[in-house]
């Protein structure tokens, strides 16, 4: 059982994670439209991960016997000035998500909800990886600058990113 405040906060965070998925999907189509299929593919993987983040939260809410609510998802930006600007946006967005996760942890602690606090540790750890990975990718793309050959090489490299479901998470069948 969750307190009303905890329930609301978890549903809200699920919405922000779904927005993240939508944002990265938007970036994926942006990159496809300007001919960077590797960057587009990297963003698709990122969008997939965010959908997993969304569902893990909603699964937890539902497993706690509460209502998993689908809130309206905000429309993301759909174009950027350059690959560097898009990847800088990813890095800034991930830092903002980290702050949201820390706020969520603070809610769990103030509600003395040890189960949710424990559940949220996965997100705390995940954000360390998300910040590290977005920082690395941003630096990689910044290093390529506007040199077409270097950008192509970065595109090819990032296109190799694979997708793995987190251990213990099954998206389907239910
Ligand atoms: Fe689910 Fe990238 O934050």
C-alpha cells in the first residue's frame, strides 16, 4: 500500500520518464531526417530504455495495489540546431531527471516508506549511468565538431549501441 502522496509522485515520475522516451524518439527522427542513422539508432535505444523506466514505475504502483495512471504527455521539441545541441540537451535532461529521482526518494523517506525507498535505489543507480553515458556521448560528438568525416565516424560508433532489458524486467508477455 502506498500513501496518496507517494502514489501521485510515482505516477508523475512515470509520466516524466515517458516524456523522456518521447523526447528521445523525437531526437531519433530528427537525426534520421538529417542523415545520421547511427545517432538516430542511439536515440531509439535511449527511448526504449525510458519506456522501460516508465513501466517499471507503473508496474510497481500496480503491484502495490494502487492505480497506475496515464497522465497527458507533453509534446517534445522536434528539431535542434546541430548534433552537438541535441546531445547537450540529452545531458541536461538527464541531470534534471536525476534531480527528480532524488526528490522522489525524499518523498519516500518523508513518508517513511521503506519499500518504495528500496525500489527507488534502482533509479538512483541508473541515473549515475545515464549521466555518465550522456556526458561521454556529448564529449564524443563535441570532439567531432563540424568536421563531416569525424561526425560520420561518431555516427557509426554510436549506431552500434545495443539494447538490453534490465535484469528481472519483462515487458511482455505479462
Ligand atoms: Fe529514465 Fe534517462 O531517465
